[in-house]
C-alpha cells in the first residue's frame, strides 16, 4: 500500500491528540484512503516537557527544520501556534512544494493571503479546517459543501469559554467574575482570559468565515468586536422575561452591497436553535440561497475535537498528493474584488437598553424625547416598581436604528442627571 510520510511541528495538546488519533485509527484510515499515513518526525520544544500523550523519543526532534527540510517528508503539520516563527515554518514547507495542514487560526487570520499565494505559487496547498470550530467541519462546508450557494447569513457561537460562562450565569444567576474564576479553576478558561472573554478569539474565526463565505479577505481589524464582561445576571434575567437569551455571537451577513462582520453579545430569540447551545459547545448557523438553513454543532476546542479536524485535513492532503491534484479545492478563492466590510456605525439593529435611573416623574419622557429627536422608536418598556427617589432599572427595547445614531443618543442619555450609571446596550438579532 502506498505510504505518505508526515512531519509534525508541535507535540503539545493538539499534537499529542493527532499522534494518538493516527495510532488509534491507522487501519481504518488506510482502509478508507487506500494509503497509509506514517508519522516520520515530530518537532517539539523540549524532549522532557510534560505531555498527556506519550510520544516515542525516536520520533522527536527539537529542530523544526529537520521536519520541514527532510526530503522523505511528504506533508507538514503545523501545530506550534503563534504568528511569527509559525509563518516562517509554513512558508518554508510551502516553498518546497509540501502541503501544509495547520490548526493555527491566528496565523491564518494574520497572514492568510500571503500563505495562500505561496501555496499557489509553489504548486501545493494549505489546509486549515481545525482553525475554526474544533471538530465542526465548517471550513470544508463553506469551501465544498456550499460551493453552489451564496451565503446570506452566518451566525456562530464560536467560543466555548464564553458560552460556558453565559450558560452558567443564566442557569445560576451568578455574576460574571464568579463564574470566570470557576471556569479558570476547571480549565475552561485561561489564567489570562482576555483573548476569550473580550471576543478576540471569536474575532479571528469570524474573519476567516467571512472571507470564505464572501470571496474577499476580511482582515482582523475589519471585524467589530465586543466581549461579555458587561453582561450581568440582571440583563440575562430581563432578556429572559422578554423571550431572549444572551449569547456571544459571531455575525457575518450581507447588507446590500456590503458585508457585516461582527462579534458581540446579542439577544437572540429563545425559540431559535442557537439559544439552546449550552456549556462549552459551539454551533454555527449558515443560510445559503439554495440550501436554506443549516446548523453545525459540536465541540469547538479540545484535544480530540481539534485532532479530528487535523486528521481530516491530513486525509484530504494525502489523497491530493496521491492523485496529483494540489489545487482540487484552493485554500481560499478570491472572487469578489469589490467586496467591502460594513462599518459598525452603518449597521442597523434593534437594541436592548438598560438604564439605572432615579424613580421620579418625567424621567422616561426625557429619555423618550432624546430618542425621538434621533428618530429612534421605543417598542417596549419594563420598569420594576420602586419608591420615588430610589435608583431603579429601566429596560427599553428599541426599534431598528443605525448604530451611529444609537451611540449618539445614548451619550446624551448618559448625561441626564437622573441616570445614575453607565447605560448598558446590547443588540438584538432576530435571526429570521
């Protein structure tokens, strides 16, 4: 049986998972592919670093060039992470005509066009299924399964840490900080959690998905982002009363001739399937003009889920090598040279607005007047009973309005003497 030799850079959590998966299902892979995948060499930081999966010493090296420059290595897997040395390693492999499989979303987000062009120039390919959604095959779906569709809407819960925190806040009525500490203790959140909770991890994934869905490269700086630190149990409670659940949502949707690419906590209808995605799980909802609505659900991170996606790419790359078809499916095909990202200021949305106000006559009228002057309408109001002179929450649901107009009106409202705290605003995504 024909053999494809693999060289892997990175022997940590994901690298160990890939090694373990290849050992566990070697016979199954050979039967399905008609060829054998053989790990020839694995580059690691140190031989004695702690690993959950034992990797034989004979396979390891501490020099990545021994993997990339080995003439007997057919295919390179990059699992080292980062965007500097990783870029050098991937370009070195591609320049030798070797296909590369990577799980590195930061690398693809930062240097995607350069890497794709290098793969094309050297007659090879770059595979990156594991960069978004862990074990969810969303990259392959957008590149292959929906090749005959215009993608009109894509909504994703693509960060398991944030989804875990918001799920527990809803179920237990606990504060963000309390659940974050528990998530860190359980290993669901990093010691420095800002990449997750401030939305930057989701931003990288949304940029990649938007690029694939719409045929022009969406750089990280073009994706609007907000995190979940400002979400409180009170907001989750009122959202529930109104029939909504708060999720950190990645949004890619066509708005006229432009494409909105955003990440922010949003109120979504309880009746929608995304509202029921709980814990560390991810889900991506895709609407195509031909296929209609589809949903992809599963673990978005972790050793086994990510390893599954890497092995899937290895299978594709090995078959492409065997049949001499390195560009059967390009890693990214730019086809919309005029593509433009919609600035968040021009986005139109409905809004949830929570104010802390002094309970006295005329306050609501002043707030309504400011919104009215901006041509912004109120669809509903919730104000719990309080004693006159006390500070009470005031919840307003706002009709469709431009983001820029809403921001200006909110700044005026915040300056009212009766408004005691910084206003809290979340967008509402009806997902219809």
